[in-house]
C-alpha cells in the first residue's frame, strides 16, 4: 500500500445527475460554498434538486454570498469529494436560493493505492473482445488445428475458455492482482501471439470479479511477457474508467481485503 495521492476526474451528465440526487437524498444534505480567492467555505443546506436544470435549492445562505453571482462549491459522498462552479439566483417570494451548475463538476479522491492479490484466492478474470482476425494471427493455433476459418475461430474461443453462449467472442484471462487503476493477468503459450499483436483500439472489455461484471472503457499495456509461475504475465492500466465502475471495483477490492 502506497501513500495517498489526490487525482481528479470530470463527471459526465449522467454521473452529475446521479451524484446530486444522492446528495439531496442524504439525511442532512449539505454543500459548502465559497468565493474564488477566498479560503472561507460556508456550509449550506440542500433543499431540492432540479434534474432538468441541474440546479440545487439551498437554504442558510449568508448575506455576503447573496451579493455574489458566481461561487465555487464542494460536497462529500461516501468520503469522496466533489467540486465545481455555479451561479446563485434568488427565488422571488422564497427564502431559498438556487445554485445552477456552470461548467464541469469534478471528483477528487485521496485514496490509498490498494492492490489486491487475486491469484489463487479470488476468482477475477479480464475479458477482451476477440474477432476472427485475432485468431488468424495466432500461428500456434493454426499449426495445431488445421481447421477451416469458422472451425478455427470456434477452436480459438474454446481454447481461451470463452466459447459459451453468454461470453462468446471474448478472450478470458486469469487476473493475478488488481487495483482501481489497473491489473496484471497471466497467459500461456497459446495466447502469446494474440497478446503480442493485439490492436487494443475499440475493444470491448470487462472485468469478472467473483461473479460480478464491471464494464471497462479502455486500457493500455504497461508491460508484456514477464515470467510468472511458468507462464507469462502482462500489466495494463485502465483508461477513461467511469466513476461508477471505479467505485464498484473499489468496493469489491476493499471487501476482499477485509476477508
């Protein structure tokens, strides 16, 4: 476990709506406002959330903030901090004030870099989408089977453990260790050419973690072909991972670490 490191991630529209709805649903929803250039953050109560306008109804706004149009804000959900920028608008005939989101909303998290050793205790697998061009590049399979193209593709899927109805078309690799930023997986002689020559652009990928599936958006290799228990291993870094997938994976890792 390494020291904590802060990093930042933009929320997409769906994630913004989800997080603000979660904030409003808390027993005592609270958001902190401050003016750019000031280090004084003021807590305010959240009364409502308008999904269409992406705005929050607030109470307990101090007078000095009411004079400001543009403010910065921050709030917490499950020890994760979110922040952004918005405009304050008074509501005629009401004590509440509307905070309308302006621009991006970010997630910042200072998280310890937990890496879970999966093999052999946890059933975690990494799945990569496969097509017929992939098996054609695998000379080991061509030499061993001598079958026609369709049969050869089916044999390749059988060989990598993925020729089942629900998972057909994906290569399956046993994960050695995993964190919220990436993983290492093992592979044998049969998959060497596939791993060596794979074009990772536009590949559908997902993680199978103790029976649960986590959709991933992309990855890049950090290394390939390192020896591991008489087989090879490769390390990857996740790219463009959604916040929901990241949180789901983080919860599964933390749960396993506590066992």
